[in-house]
């Protein structure tokens, strides 16, 4: 039976890099993202470069019922998924109350609710395969409650805990669950601007999407529990999870004060 890897947020950034990496391994793909030209460009380029089967679904995963529509699309077309990468997500920085509440609700819906719903719909099928994979995108910031990125960091902590918990539940079903915790990644112009506000310290951490995807996919295929791309990010993640909150929180506020303004 032909099987596919389904990737959300696949039209750009890390999602697109996941598609390229898997296609280079001759994995057939299902790419899900907003119904925009970048999605169909990604499909054309992946097909032309790697010669794999590649199908697309343009959809907004923040809409009610969108995750179920993704599942129904795969069923209607006979696509059997053995690798699920619910990568789509976004963040923002700034003083908490200065953003619109609707933006935070959309962030939680995409970063968390869509991830849970997609997992819920696809997990029974993943369990049917002799070997299958779930790859979740968290962040180094899941270990660092960040002033001025309070909601985003919290959504990534949710993903981290959800992935580790689910891994234990499904470990006897030949479903490998891996969570990726990168530091700053330049995925678009806005991301570059946010990184530039942090100056030299951000340059020690910054990675490009292809670097993150390569290490994440390699870790997933090896059955790793947690993948933290980059040496500096590994050190900071360890410190973030071990240093007591009364010591680290004032330091984090000073370090990320540049994020006060979006």
C-alpha cells in the first residue's frame, strides 16, 4: 500500500523544508496550507525536483472543523497516512494586552487545537501501519516562559507536553512520537526582523529551515523522543528546564525586553 507523509504549514518555512527533506528520501507527500500560490508552487517544485507523488489541500486550519476536513480529504482520495507532521503555527511578541484577543485565540487554535484534532483523527490509521511517525513542532521556548511572548511560549509548552505524554501511550503500537524544539528560525521576513531585535545573542541561536528539518527528520526516523537542533539551543533548553523560576524569570525579562514592541 502506498503511504504518504502529511505536513501542515507546508508552503513555506520549516514545513516546506520538511517536504523537501522527505521528498529527497522518495517519500510521497500531502501538503496542507493556506489556499495561496505558495502552496501550489511548493507542489510543482517538489514534484519536478524529486519525482514523488505530491497532493495539496488549501485550507485555513483555524476555521471550525478544518482538521476534520483534512481527514475527510485523505479518506475521499484513498490517501493512507503513515507520517503526520502538524507543523502549522505562528507567534507574536509584545506586551500582552496590546494585541487583539482574536489573534491570541487564533494562535491557540492553530498551535494547539488543530494539532490535537489532527492527531485525534489520524492516530487510528497510524496505528494500522507496521511503522508510523508523529512529528511535533515545539520550540526551545517551551522550556522558557517568556515575558513578551507569553501566549506563544505557552502554546509551545503545550505541544511539548502533549507529544511526550502521547509517546508513552502509543509506544506499543509502533507509532514513534518525536518533538522538535528549535531556537530562532528564519522562516520569513517578519521572523528575521524579530531575530534582529535581539542582536548578537540571537545570532548564536539562529538556524535556517533546512537545518531544522534535516535534524528533525533524522531524529524522527531514529525514534528519538526530543530533538533540539543546534548546540547553543541544547544548552539553553537544559538550563531553562533546570534553573528555578525565581532566578530565571527576571533574567529572561531583561534578555527579551527588546520584544516589548511587536
